[in-house]
């Protein structure tokens, strides 16, 4: 009976963590399918609305290490509840925003808040589940995060077209408020608070050569994956399609991530970490090669699916690598990893905005292809060399999925 009660409590905790991760992804990926619609409604050029997306990614990335330091000191659940409350308020303000400035500020605040959620859920799993069974709840939480990507990109475009774009941040705000209440039932892990200097931890990471290599790789990945994926829906809309169609096409990225993540689980243990990275690298190059030839609904859809596959294989390999490269400062390394991923996303979105503003999406995808090739080669070679230097992988059994 006690065992059954314990399992029920564990399932309840896991469901709350899944909903939290899903809410974070929904907030993060709902904006791109609505960019064109927002610009038309507020009378602003696309390049101005894209600046809001860049600010969102930048705030999301910069707040990752901040929330990590705070959670070490006040607790995982408290951080999740504080950030959910902030996201709820920001969602309501976004829904009522009278102009692009107010929308930009509220979306940036929301980004800074939801940045806490996925890392906090992953660390919570690490605190509450034993290492021998931890992979399953991690996979469940991160599958929910990937599902949130698909739901947001498909649903946001449809809602923006049928009901209005303001409905979308309103829904995510209400969801965040509901979770703020629900997480009162989530027990705080029993662990002593961290009191050491965060600067010492950061310095230790930045002095590690392999850590710098991983951080450099994920920065570039942020540029060519999360930065350019922002343009999938606008590229389709530039062809004359509606926001609903653009969102559905962009949802191919989330769908691809969910489907390929299942394949990754099957291959973990059968392929080495460099092998998994090589598959993801090939998928990344193929993803941007297709629309670089010609931009159409089929080619953009194919790009989204292949990009989701790259995320499942390459990004999760890099993510897992980040957890082992500086084992003594794992939390700090993971926080910096996430921060640079979204810093790269902000750079990619902002840097390519002038091409998108004149609907030159072939150039957008060609630039992504040109940058992806050296990234793919460098990631595979670096992971292989690291594995060779640590006796064939140094205990790494496979990638851990991450929704960052």
C-alpha cells in the first residue's frame, strides 16, 4: 500500500513537472507564428516585431544562470512558483498591450520568467530521483517540453488567424497562474542551500578548455537552429499563406523533435555519443539545404522536421556533454550552456531580420546552411576527440534531452 501511495505521489510530481515544462515551451515558441499578424495589427514593420523576438530570446538566455543561482539558494519549487507568477502577469499585459513597446517589454519579462522553468524541472528531477532511474523522468519532462513546441507553433498560428493573436499570451498567462497554484502541492527537495560564491563557479568553468569548446558550439547552434527556426512561419506567410498555415508548417519542428527523440532513446547505447552527434549534424545540414534551394511549403516543412531531428540528436548530445565536462560545477555549466544557446538565438534572429523584412527567405536559409556546415563538422570531431581523451566516452551512455 505504501509502495502504491509512493508511486502515485511520484506520478503526481512528474505530471506537474511536465505541465511546467510544456507551459515554458508554449510561451517560448508561440511568438514566431504570430509575427506577421502582430505587425499588421499594430501597424509595425516585420523587422520591428522581429526585434521583440530577439529581445525575448536574449532575456530567456541571460536569465538562465541567474535563476540557477537563485534556485540553489531558495529552492527549486519556490523559483518555479515565483517565475510562474511573473509569467502570468506578463501574459495578461501582453494580451492587453496597446502598442509594440508594451508588447516587447511584457514579452521580455515573460521570457525572463519562464527561463527558470525547464532548468528548474530538470534539476528537481536530479534532486528527487535516484541516478539509476533518473533517465525516465527526465525523458518524460523533456518530451512534454518538445510537445509544447509543437502545440505552440501549430496552435498560435491558428488562434491568431481565427480569434486574434492576443488570445495566445492570455492563455499562457492563465496556464502559468493555474500552475502557480498547483505547485503548492509539489514538495521542495530536502537539500542544504548553496552559500558559495557564484563567481568562483563561473571562473572554474571558463578556465576549462573543453567547457569553452562546448559553450562555443552551443552558441553557434543557437544561431542556426533557434535563431533561424523563428523564420519558418514568416517564410510560409510570405508565400501568401495564412498565419494558421504558417503555424502548422512551423509545428513540423516540434513534431520532428518529438518523433526523433523516440528514435534517440532506441539508439542510446547502440551508437556512441560521436555517432549520435554525427546523425544530428547531418540532419542539421540537410534541414537548411532543402529550403536554401527554393522556399515553398513542402521545403519549409521538410526543414522543420529535419531540424527537429537535429535537435533530438545533436543538441541533446551537446546537452549531455555539458553535464559531464566540468562535473564539479555541473549546475553552473548547464546554466551557461542554456544562456549561450539563447544568446545565439537572439543573434541569429536579429542578424537575419533585414533579409526577412524584404521577404528574402532564401538568403536566410542559405546563410543558415553556410554556418551549419562548419558547426556540424566541428561538433562531431570535438565530441570524438573528447571521447578518445576520456577513455572512449568517460561513462557517457547517451544524450539527455533538453528543452532549455
